């Protein structure tokens, strides 16, 4: 390695500079630095804010030594490479001089590094006589450049962003500074150990002076050879030191990233949804018309200064907008890879999903975008980690925190694209407006304050009144109405691509043996009926594929026979599933099974996994027995659920489209009220099974029941039973009061209710809640004529009382006997592994899923999601011990808050009607000893952090609290000192 490497290092550094800084880094000299230091000192003397600038002196001496030795060895580009050093110092001093803390930390760093740089010029004969030793100079220059590059990257940010990032970023940089200290010390030690025969301690540092040193005994060939070997070993040790540090830093970053991503706790379905939409695009040219017909989209992607930084594509329901969104996302990645757009561009996306609680709220969308930001950008990790650690909650629960972090990424990235699909599928119109308003404000801020096009947002949705009336969406020039004729060729290509499926064996049926004319007819009819609805074309093909014979197929393919509306086609699809299942042996049983599964999927209180649905099927309420081995379905879910669902990774089941949910129930085949009542009965009876099983003292028999899957339904039943009872009361009255059902539901529900109360009566609340004592709910009174009314009132009083209790009580099952059974079952299950044998070849994972270690708090999603490892579950449980809990039935903060400040902020933002008045919460854990906060500058200790902060301000002369009294110019480092001073004015005015 030669000194030419110095020039390479300097040039690589200069590539990262802003245009306005390049001249400083190309022309600066040592004298320029001295002038700047003198100017800063003079300015501070005038303002009486003197600071110890001498701390930079060792570093400056070290760099003068470096420059002098480069001249001595006749390096040709001395001024070029050293200008990068002098320019860095000048830039950093001028930038940090604006704030006391920043320049103080910078001078500390320079002092630490400077103390490790040896007096290089004293060893000039070594570098002149043994040219290989120039390697030491290269390593020293690289370490100095590393510090300057890291510092420049921070302080060259926009001042507002630098202010946000400074504290956590500089704190993280301290490890690098310590590494560079050690590295410089290593270089110095080698030079001092092997250069002592050449050293001239009287060598002058005056640039341009003659090189003088005492004569030393000449090195023999043997000595030079040994020195060359030592130099080689030194070089290896330097490289290893750098590699070890790099590996350690990478590991630390990965650990930090993992913690931050866990804190964000965004939905894990975003990637699998995108993969699903990619797989749906079976035609390679699907959606390409979008980039040809609408210049607004291509300009939004390509132009350095796009006419509109935010655009809104809207079309009718079923148009295929989500597929178009996935095409845009992939096109952005493609253009980035081939450098058609800025290769540093960041691309973020989110698919709103009406049926998924994590994909339909303002916070859920922000978390999804933030997750991708953190996952693809390491520089802001310390800032995010700092927010996570100081937020008071183990999961991101505040919209304002999420927004603040996202804003920082928007400000940091040079260009970013955000694609949000399905905005109209948000939970409420208010949620739609909030998310649109936030991103539009960010676009405006970036366009006006930073650079037009730095942030580009694309919304995809239906055109809804909620989005239009408040003028939160892009203006007319940024709105694109997708026309009915735009996707006609895509629909035709898609239908043609599906035609070969009619010749393949499908399920229990062989191919249809169609002629070319038959195929053309199907294409023509389906495309004609579809109009602009891609969804209709897909469902129509699925419907036709389910026909039993060629004759039926051709008959249904006629224009007048093919369903016209989505409602009709969903009905027909259900009918087709029914017809196919009825052809099987015991077909009626198969169809009954399919109706159960589809009904449960839609009516469940949270998304069910396939193994959970299997657990319901394996439970026999009348016999109070679970038989996974004999009753679980051994076929894939698609056999029973047909084309109406998608099966995602991990057994997650999703309805094919948001429109399907409302049509699956309340049709000729499935009744929503009956399904809700059935699930309620199942929960009540199953909970009786849990408590009676817990009475068995035989541990061996209990373990056998665990292995046989008896308790696979307990997570759902224990956490949702009261919600199902509530639904029966509010939405299922017709089942019991209408003559249509002949009392069958009255009997089944009444019997289950009686059994539940008989089993748990001693654990139910008998004292009537004060709210119910005044007046029972109108919905409940409507059941007064039914035989189970008294039991229903008793149970409802217990549920109501439980739900009105403190948060920690609401976070339990609600019945102590059931909870005890749950904990015992889980304890036994945790002695097994997912791979453990259940019955024969079935494993525990087949019955219970892969995560056996679960949270005991029913309002936490990890109550049913769980963890693979016990340590992870225990770490999670410890986070629940938070002194301040949300008093509302709120899922945004299931873990509570560790300090009152964060709790109050949550209450102000989400429950303002509850935020007034004194706190009704007490800390769960009290301080057991004095907490000490130590000043990093003088070592003085304080018992309160706020006192420490005020004390530290006094070190730097910071006085942020100014007296508000007219004519008074005094300012203070501490708020209480300012308030005490203000009282003087008040007393004077009162005289």
C-alpha cells in the first residue's frame, strides 16, 4: 500500500460532500484553521461564553506533523489530501459553534484523538529511509478521515434534522471514537517501538524548515527484513482490529434494529400480501397501460421535479386497483435497479385491509410504513432506539411518536416513494382523513422547505365522500380517474390466460374438453359482463370452473345465465362449492363442514388460523370430548373454502376480497345470526370442559389430554366468550323470538347457558352493578319472555361488572376457575415442544401451532400469538408491569406506561374526556432505594433527572427559561428558578 492511497481516501470523502462545501474541503490550510479558531475565541470573549478551545491543540499538532512528514517524503499531493483534513475541522468548528453542547463534545473528541497521534515528524528518517513504513501514515489518515466523515454526515444535515438526531447519533458515534482512539494508539505504538533509532526530538514543526536529525547507526539488511516482517504483522493486526470492530458494530446494529422493529410491532402480513398480489398477475403486461396512458404517473416516478408530488388514483370497487398498486411498487423497484430513477431512492408501501385490524387504522398504517423505513435505513436507528427506550411503552402506541419518526426519515432520505393502497378500507372515515392529511402535509413540507419531489406519495382507493369533502387529497391535477376502458385488454388477457385451466383435472373432475369456439365464447361472455371489474372476471372464471359437466359449463357461460352482480356471483360460488362437495361420499357432511368453516371465518371476533378452526371441528360439545386424531380435517382448507379464501403463510386465512365478507353470511346458505349463536354455545360449553378437566388430579391423564389436543381452543374461548355473549344479546334476538326457528336455538343456547352457570356459579358476581340496578339495557329486556332470561341477566351482570373494572381485572379471563385451568394447561403444554408427538404421526404443532409460550393477559395479542421461546415470553411479561394503565377499553396501549407523562399524553390524544382530574392509578412497583443521576462533566449526583438536566445546562451557560415579565431580560437554566424569580415581579405588582 502506498501513499497514493491517501488521495483515494480524500477523493472518496469528497464524493459525499454537499456542493456548497466542496471548495472548503479542497482549498483549506492550517492557517485557515488557526484563523477560524481565533475568530471563535474572539467572538466568545465578546459574548462572555468562553470555552476551552485548547482541547483541539493536540489534534492540530498531530495533523501538522502528518502534513510535514508528507512533504518530507516528497508526496506530490500534500495540499490536496490535507485540505480535506483542514476543511473538515473548519466545517465542524463553525457548525457546532452554534450550540454549546455540540462544540464541547467535538472538542472532547478532538482531544482524545489528538492525544493518541505520535509526533510523526520526529520519526521522519524512518519514513524516508524505509518507504514501506508509509503504511502507518495511510492508516492514521484513514482513521482521521473516518472520524471526519462520520461527523460531517451528522452536521451536514439540515439544522432541524440535526437537532433531532444529534444526541442519540453522537452517543452511538462514541463507540467509533473509542475504536479510533485505540487504532491511533496502535499506530503510534508501532512507530515509537520501531522508529526509536531514527527519532529526532528536536525536529522543527515549522512547515518548510529543513529536515534535521541526528545520525544513527545504519540498519543492516537483516534489520530491514525484520522491520518489514513486523510491519506486515502490524498491518494484519490493524485490519483485524478494523474487521472485529466492524463485525461488532454490525451485530450491535442488528440487535438494535431487532429491538426497534419489535417495539414498532407492525403487521407481519405486508410482504406476504404483496407476494400474493404479484402471483395474481399471471399476464406479464398487466397494468402496463397505466404508464402509457397517464403521464401523471410516469412523471411522478421519473421527473427530478415532478409536476405533482402526490397523486390519487381512484376507480370503482373490484376494478383491480390493488393489483395496479403492486405493479407500481414493482415498477419503482425495477427503475431503481436499472438507475432510471435515483438509485438511493427508498420505496415504501402499505395495503389497507378492511378485515385486518392491523391494516385499517391510522396507527397501523404508520407502523407499517415505519417498519419498512427502519428495516432499510440504519442511520436513524439510534434515534428510533432512543424514542423506543424513552417512550414509556414496550410497543409503539402513540400516533405522534410514529409521525415524528416518519418525518425524520422523510427529511433524511434524498428521495422516497410511498404507495398506500385501499385507503377507503380504513376502519372509519376519520381514519382515512387522518392518514391522508398527514402524508399530504409531509409532501407539502418537503416540497416547500426542502426540495420538490423529495417525498412522493401515491394513494389508490375508491372515490369516497369522506376523502373529497375535506379537501385533504391531492388537487385536480394530481387526481386520476381510472376509466372503464383502461383495463379492458388486461381483463381479456387474464381470462384468456385462465382458459387452459378448463382442460386440466380439477378436484374430483376431469377437463371439460372444450373446442376453440367454446373457449372463445367463454372469453367473450366473461369479458362482456366484467365491464371494468377485474374481480368479477376472476370470480366468474372460478364459478365456471366449478361446474360439474361440460353441458352445465356451456349453459352457464351464456350471457343470460352468468350472474350479473357480485352478490349473485358470490351466491353462485357458494352454491358451486356446495354442489361439488355434495358429489362426494357423505357430501352433506362435507357441505355442512364448509358452511361452518366459512361462517366461523367471518363471524369470529379475531382472525382464526387453520389449526384453530380444526380445534373447533374436533370438539364434541354433547360428549364434552376433543378428538383431534379422528375429527380434524386431513385435506387442505381450499377443499372446503373453495375460491373464497386465500391461505397465507403460517396458516393465516384471508377472505378473497373485502366485498366477499358481507355476502358470505346472510345468504341462502349461511346465516350470520345462527353462526354467532353457534360460536357462543361452543365457547360456553368448551369452558365447562376446561374447568371439569382441571379437576382431574392425575397428571399423567392430564398430559395425555394435552397431547390429544383437548386445549387447542382455549386461547380463543377464554378471551372471546364474553364478546360472543354480548353479540347474541345485541344482534341475535330473531333466533329466539321468531317462529321461523321453532325454538331450536332457544334450546341449544339455553342449555349451554344453564350448564355454564351451574359449573361456575360460585365464581359469578351476584351483586348487581349500579348501572344495571338503575336500568337494564333495552336489548337485554327483549329476552324477558324466554326461559333462560334469568340466567342471561346473571351472566350479563358478571360480564358487565368485569368489563367496567380496572384494567388489570379486565385483562383476565373473568372467572377464576377458568383462568386456573388455562394456566395449568399451558404449564403442561410448555413441557413439550412443537415437534413433540401428539398422536401417532401428528405433532403438537399440528394441534396447537408453533408458539407454545403465551402471555397470560387476555387483552394482549400475544395471549394467542405467543412466542417460540420461554425467555422471549418472560421478557414480554416483564413489560406488562407498568404502573400507569389506560382506564378505557383501549387496545392501543395494552402494556400500559412506565411514567405518568406518557400516560397523560395518551389520555390527551385518545381519551380527552377522561384526561381531567387526579390520577386514580398507583404505581405497581415502588422505588426501593435512592436513584442517582450522575453529571458526566463533574461527577455530582442528583436524585431527580430533571435536577441533573438543569445542573448540566449551567455547565454550558444554557438559559432556556426566560422571564416573561415585560422589560425583564433575565433567563435561567432551571424552570423552577425562573418561576421563583417571576414571583418577585408578582409581589411588586401587588404592593
